[in-house]
C-alpha cells in the first residue's frame, strides 16, 4: 500500500485565513439551508461545491422531493439575484435570453430598438423541468451556460458574474418531454441524484410543513465574497498522483482508445460490455475542480483522493452512456462508476 504525504502548500497567512473564512461561510450557508430543508445535506453540499467550482448542476429526482425548494433556499442564503424559469413545451429562446423591442423616445419622437433582458440575466437561474421544453430552447440556455453571454440581433450581452444555472429534471415522466442530448448534458458539472428522505427525515418534513411556522433564511455570503471564494478554489494545489487518479477514472469509462475501433485492453470487461461512450476530458477537469472545492469546504488547503472519489458519481453518471446490454441487465451508470471506484488503486497507478 502506497502512503502519500500531505502536499506542502505555498499559501500565505492571508490565503490560509481566506480558506478558513470560506469553510466557516460554507457551514453558515448549509446551516441556513437546514432551517428549511430537512436532511439532504449531501445534496446541498454538492450544490455548494458546484457553485464554488463555477459549474452548473442538474438535479434529477421524482416529484415532491423539494428540488426546487432546495435551489431557492440556497439562493436565498446568498446575496445574489435569482430567477426561476418554468420550462414548458411552448417556451421560446427569447423567453429566456430576452428580445429587442422597438421603443419610441417621448422627448424626441425617435424610435430605436432596446434590448429587454430575459430571466437568464441573474446570478442564480433555476431551470425547472428542463426536459419539458424543445431542443431549440434548451440550446439557448446551454449556450449561455457555456459562453456566459447571449447574442441577440447580432449584439452580445454578458451575463452577471457569478453565474450559476441549476436545472431540475423528473426521471419518471418521459411522455411529452425532450431529453437533453449527451453533448448538452456534458455542460453540467454535476448531475445530482435526489433520493427519498429517511423515515425520520420524512416525519420532520411533514411536521415542519404542516405547521404555521415559516423559518426565515438569512443572506450570509455576498456576490463579491463568492467571487473571491471561486478564485481561491483555483489556488488549491492538487498533487500529481491525485490528478492521475482522476484521469484514470475518466479514461477507464471509455470502451475504445482514441482513434481506434478495437476495445482498449486496459479497460475492464464490464465497461466494454455495457458502455457505448465514456467521459471526455471535461470529466477529469470537473473531478479536480470539484475536489478542490470540497477540500476547502472540509478545511484542507490541498486535495485528497477521497475528494475525487466523492465527486466521481455526480461528475461521471451523466457522461457514461450505456448500451442495450446494460438496459437488458439493468446496469446503471452509477453501478459502473462504483465498480471503477472499487477497481482503481488510490495511488492512481
């Protein structure tokens, strides 16, 4: 067994103090969210990790699991602008991005086009039930997520900074929906699975939501603070063996090597049997960025292997495209990722 020493950072005392401030602020955000959301701490932490790593997240779960409430509560705990868009089959791209309107200047009588911003011009945007709207509208949102700007009538309009898209999706109703293409799902750093609460948590949910009390969420982090935190995440060092571990996880999801049709001999048999397409290079980038954010949340100015392992499921589950064999044998992407986590040595070799 290979024992790795903790990496030595060259951080100044001010940077170490900033890291401690981030940890304390993150704990306060989670505590404020806990006033409204019972349980689901892991989901809330994953949302916070994605936010600190400047990524977007897709929440998948059956109706009634408070996905929308979680996002709204997280936004309420941050001093950021927030907009919610309910995706429907008749939603047009301009309903999200905004549109040019012809307006008359009452003083001069002259007419000119003026851009009216859509709901995407906010720090936190909730795309509720993103698979309910046609691909053209989905693409308009996802283009904004990638470019952090929208183009209307040939003019570019930058989006606010920070900018964070949280989308929800219902996995059980597929009739009349438009599933996100794999290439567009790759724009999301995380796909977060929201599961049923435990019996005790469900009791507390029913007790809290059927009473007259309505807890108030305090805003504890400003936009400027969040930008400094996001910059600090990029400063967290990741040792070579940690990057190699993330790289190995991502590459082993690919049944074929680059430029080849024959199966890769290093790839496990279960990947060759059940996977059509594996994760691309963006997966490795997201694994390391998420691991850096998680390390700071847990009070460490360096990345550990466990940070990468914790990020593996939300980063990889929507990037592992299974085939008919997997469907027949009821093998899910989550099972494949878990098998890889059990298989890949912690030293990354």
